[in-house]
C-alpha cells in the first residue's frame, strides 16, 4: 500500500486542525443608530464659531448650515430636529472626539480627503458644501493677487489641510512665507485684524463669512481671486458603522432630493396627494425605504417638515453672507449637487 506523501499528511492535519479550532469570537458591530435612538439625543460635533455654518446666536441657539445638517439627521432618526446636543470642537480635537465616541457625528466644515478616510478610522457621508481655499488681506497692504504674497506672514490653523495647501501653493510657485500658527478660531482672526500677519488663509466661504461679520470694517478687507484647492466639506462618521453611515448619508441626499422635487417646509403638506411616485416614496406613503434602514418610512418627510430642503438651508444660512451658490447648485442648474434615486 502506498503511503501518503508527508506533505499531504501535514496539509490534511492542518486542514482538520483549522476546521476543529474554535472560531475567534466576533467583535460586536458598532451600532450608533441604536445608541442614539436609545439615548434620545444626537451628539453632533460642530465648529465653535463659524458664521453661516455653526455659531450660537444671542439667545444661545445654534445656527448655520452644519447645525441644520445635525438637526436633519435628528429629525430622520429621532423624529425631532431639536433633539441635538451641539458639541463645539477645535480643529485639533474634532477627529479624536469622533473616534472616541464623544460625538456621534462630525459636521464641522471638514474636508473629505483620502488620507483622513485611510488613516483616521472615519468615513465621509457626502458633501454639503463645495469649497476651496483662498486668501484675505487688508486693503492697505496694496496687493490684489495671492502671487504678490511672496515673503508674507500668513495666519493659518495648524494641523489642517489648509496649512498643507498653503505650503504646497507657495512651494509650487517658488515663493516663501512665514506661518503664524494659532489653533483658536477667534484668536487667529484677532491676530489677523491686529496686524500680526499680512494675510489670513482658509476656506473661501469662511473668509467671506468672517468679512461679512466685520460690519463697516468689511470694506477694509479684500479676498484674493485665487482659489488654490478643492475643499469638499461634509459630515463624517466612524468607519464600519454602516447602518449609521446610511442614515446620515441618505439624510443628506433627502435634503437635495426635496429641492429637486420642489418640496419645501412650507408646502410639504400639499404634496400628500401628488401622483408623482417619487414624491410618494419620498414622503413614505409607498414603499418601505425607511424600514430598510432601520427608520420610519416618513424619515425624509420629517427632515423637510422640520428643517427644510437644501435650498432653504442655503437661503437661511449662506445667502446672508453674500456667497453665491456656484458649484453648490443642484445638477439641474449647473451645480455639483446630485441625489441618487430614493427608490
């Protein structure tokens, strides 16, 4: 009788050992959606003071585009847009706060990049603002282009894509600069106004909001025409928590879809009898799209009824800053915002 080859014996024994070995205990999947619903409140990380995006008003009520995104998610998953605890986060702390679970969702003018998704354990659920980095100067500096800032001192947030873009831009154009690195937003802006730096760099939308907030002094400030980067800003969640990711992502798309359909906070009740099947699915009157995500079927309708559609959010928060929609228009009007079908 022929003996089995030693190698085959060893492979067979290994296979039997693998089959007989007890399976490693599976790690419990994260369930932020279940946690938030059990808690009854959404913890949302936002910027502490960013006019147009997130800032408390004189009564302490948070206002802004990012704030309204937090409220939209709360309306979808909790049925009440007011069930949000806003957690101010600095540029240095924001990712740690999300990673540690201190916040459930980060909506804080944060740029979606490959590096952040690949190394920080987070994933972006969409883009709520297409932005780009620019420069602001005092008009008495006498410059009209970023290319005239060779040798300038520039105020910038440390540890951000803004700082990296700044270095890349000057290196590319053979220019030099001296950074003034200050983490606190108000301190950074104050340093610029006090003349500690020649220029202030950041997302163009943030620069416009800052300039608008200066009142009569706004005319003394100028934003350079150059946009030196792509800054797609949007909400971020922890990786691997896909049910929560779906709830946040489709809340974003619901805001866009509502504007496409013409459904607003004021007229949503008039659409109840609409013959349009897309509207009926959106309102949750047909289909089980909500239940498929672990939500109620009227989740999208609740967003619009309580917060509005994307266009309403823009008019309420961004239009007063004098920022045109530009690439933030719907795709039907030449912009980049596009919602996949809700069906």
